[in-house]
C-alpha cells in the first residue's frame, strides 16, 4: 500500500454517522453548511460501500428511499477482497493494542481501510472508532443546531488522518 507522506489529502471519506446527521431534519442545515465550507477548501467526498449497508439496514421504505437518494450523490469505493484482508489485519493489530473487536465495528474498520487505500482522510462524529496512534486529528469542528424548543445540541466532528506508517509498522509486528 502506498500513500504520499508529504501531500495533504483532499479526499474525505464520510463515516456513516455524518450522513445520518446530514439526512436528519434538525441537524441537516448545520452539517450541510460545514460540508459546503469543506468544498470551498477544495475537498471532495466519497464513501465506502459498507456505508450503504450501515445506513439501509433495518430502514423503513421511506427512510431507505431518502438514504438511497442521498447516497447516490457520492462516489462509492467497492469492498473487494484486498479491503477485507487489510481490515482483518487491522483487527489483529487492534487486539495487540488492547482494542477489543466489539469496541470498533467491522464497518468502521472497512472505512479505515478505504481511507488508507485512497489516501483520504475520515470525517466522523465519533473519534473513538478511529483510535490513536492509528489516526491523527487534523481538525475538530463543533456543529450546533436547534434540537427542540429553545434547545440546542452540539455535535463534535473530526477530520482524522490515518497514520499509514504506524499502521503498517504494527501490522508487521503481528506474530506469525
């Protein structure tokens, strides 16, 4: 796997929770405003196909139609065997770091590998799914929106840079 260490990635892979907030009636405008600002800074966006599954599982027909329409706007990275093999290696590395399999969803591991393979960064609302030292925070944004009568809610979103060199080093350290 190759990634240019000196270039700042301009591709952002959305975690599924970002799309959920973008689709939610109360938070949509605030999230779309931040995404528009990222576009003006030259970023482009994509998702992993696992995001399609995560957002559609258990959805009502109406929610599914809304999500499919929204997801059609994104370039989608396919999940092929190399992605699955690398995600499995990542699971082994996380275990060595005492990050247990049930702490981080398989979908998040696939999103990680998608970002690694595409030299992208991840936009997520849950940084815990992307642990240090395997990720470096590039940016933190507080997104506030009206949640109810005279109530607001703030969601913290993170731009996270996968640390390929650290990940590759840890993979090489997995016992034979």
